[in-house]
């Protein structure tokens, strides 16, 4: 069973519906016992970094997730804001994140955007950088739907599993051991998103 973490932000129903279409057992929950029982976790998110971290802290979910992800090494997939929360820090409000990966969340550099508008909204080809099981069955440049004004900045390329380009190249997916994250929205990415969700469920 996959637990989709409900901390007050995210396309929870869309993510759950995609799992149901694929026949994958998943629930939306913020209950400790269900999160502990789950084999895998999804941390979704749409909104502000500060609100996301406050909600995790005030609900007690931050400590629970730290235990499940870092100590129990349970596979977790962060989506959009959920993935950004896994970084150490965000420019959005100058807020400390979960610190699960060796990266920060930074704003798009408008001086390098060549007139492109921020936020980045729409489909983008991605370039797969590793042979992670998350990419099983994919060609090198699948398309995924993005909506974001901030992106990941990693210390090195070691944890980056895919990049996209909007004005310049940026990391759009990562993996660090059992921790996976996507800047894009699999639940809005049709067959490509379905394949990725299926691959995560099969880990």
C-alpha cells in the first residue's frame, strides 16, 4: 500500500485517481498508523514552501516522516512542492527544509530566461541522466507537465536523475537512495506520468 501524505497541500485526489486507474493500492492519509503500515510514501504539494514546512511541523508529520524515510529507509516520492521540501533550504521565504537531499530550492534566474515568463507552466521534454528503476520503459526524452517558479540546485550531479530546459537546464528529478523527487507533476502527465507512478509502485 502507498500512503499519499495529506499535510494540507497538493493534488491529492488527482494522484489517488491515477493510482486507482493503474490498480495500485493507495490511500490519502495523515494518520501515523497508516503511514507506518505503508510500503511506500508520496509527498505531494502545490503552494508555498513556508506553508508546507509549517504544516509538516505543526502536524507532527515531519518527525514521523524523518523516521520512516531516513531511519526505516522507506521509499518516498516527492512531487513538485513535496520534492522541494526535501531540500535543505528555499529562497521562497528563506525557509529551512527537510534536508533529505544535497540541494537547495532556488528561484529561476530571470537574467537567463531570454524573455520567458516565470512561473514555468506547460509541457517540457526531459533528459534522463541515470538508469534508475523509476525510468524503466522510458525513451530518453519523455514529456512531463511542469508548474513552478523555483527549482532544485544540487551540490553535484550525483543525485540528479533527469533535467529539463526552460531558459537554461535545471534538475527536474532526483534520487538519493530511497528518496525520489520530481519537479514535474506525474498526475498531470498522462501516459508518461502513469508509467512513472507504476515504476515507483514496483520498486
